[in-house]
C-alpha cells in the first residue's frame, strides 16, 4: 500500500513539474511582450562610447528620443551624429549633456530637468557610465578606490534618485544599471572595482521592490569583457592573473551586449546576461533577486545545484592560475 501511495505521489510530482515547466516556457517565450520605445525619452549616462553608445543606437532603431550624458563634449557630439543615423523616423531627437555623473547632485538634477524640457518625460534611464581599474588591492590607492565607487555606484545612484519621483508619478518606465560579471563574482585584481559593481546590485534589488507597485521596472546587466575603449584602457596595466581569469568568459562586442540588454529591459527582466558563463553566474548567485519570469525561476530552481558544481571547476581553475602566476614570478626573481 505504501509503495502504491509513493508511486502515485511520484507520478503527481512529475506531472505537476512538467505542467509548471510548460507554463514557464509559455510565459518566458510568448507572454513577455516588450514595451515600445516609439516617441519615448531614453537617457543614457556614459552614452558617448562603449555599451552606452550602442545602447543609444538600439534605442534609436526603436524610435526613441535620446539624451546622451558624458563628460567629453567632443565625444558626445560624435556619438550624437552617429546615433542619429539609426533613427527610424525623421522626428527623433538626440541631445547631449556634458556632465560628470559623480559631480554635485544639483547639477544632476538640472541635467534631468533640461533633458525632459527638450525631449519630454523620461521613460527609461540607463546607467552605463563607469570604468574599471585592475590591480592588487594593496597596489590600489585609497583615492582610486573612492573614485571607482563615486563613478560606478554613486553616479548611478544620483541619476536614479533624480528621476524616480517623476517616473513614479507617471507610473511607466524603468531604470537600467550596467554592472559587470565582476558584480557577481569577485576575482583577483578586481577587489576595488568589484565592490563598486556589487553595490549596484544591492541598489537595484531594493529599488525593484520599491518601484514595482508603480509599474516601474529595474534591470541590472552583468556583461563579460566587452570590446570597448574602456576595456582597452583597462588592459594596459591589468595583472596577468586578472587577464587570464577574465579571458575564460570570452570577449563580446558592445553591439551584442546592448541589444540583449535593451530586449531584457523592455521585457521587464531583472537580470541581463550575455554568454554561458554570465548565465551560469547569474543562476548560482541568484539569491533573493526579484522574480520577473516564471521561466527563469524554473530554470534557476532546476539548474542551481549542477551549476554550483560546474562553478567549482571554474574556481579551481582560477586558483590554479593565481598560484601558477605567483610561482612564475618567484622563479623569475630567483633567476635574476
């Protein structure tokens, strides 16, 4: 009798699981319809180059008015001209604002106000401004640590703070944060940088809960190494250990990252990743992140265990890289 009951319970579990998976697949692939950007205002910090510029191009293709924010006026104007080439309708506008995202808050507020006067109420804020410095923690100055946090975290926090009240009043739109795979997994040489990117996730998770009742979405992107001017600058003084570990995730184009990010944002997804390693990390590190897709929830629930096991092999490889580099340095010192 017990065996019969057990068999029935097993069958029931399998049936319910299959139904849940099928429902999740349907929701994930068919029910999540992206919002339209046509005629909407999108503000992009760090919009003069890299992921920010290519995100602007994708928004232009979708009919949005765009305000580009960056420090360098020359690069901003060059980006504006390039983005306008991808406009889908003649009426689209692209404006530039030369601002340091880590500067005084009243300057940030004035920038948002001026942009909305020119292009209309803000629908989407994309916080793409940021930079990386790779170095051992003891070799990183305290000033550099503060600067990384000021640009990568406080810059995004300031702009988000400046736009939230208006968005809540209109009850539409969203905020995007561009973190990094370094915001999911801290690695050698990225102690100061990873801390600033980890902070973005905490901000994004809390904001997602605060803004959900107002029909506002929050998306945080965790891109791998991306072929941008910032990445080229970062590589100039990157420790060998950091370079070798980072290379395991591959190098992606900013066009690919931007296209995926915009799609995920318009569909209201909380986490946006590119590539298998990014997907694996996002599942292993999902924790108490907001649930924005039944399909994603099911995938995370059924793969977390095996992905954690797979990640242990990555970690073992990373540790071996660090040890090997240390041994090579010691050998080089002894041979001198």
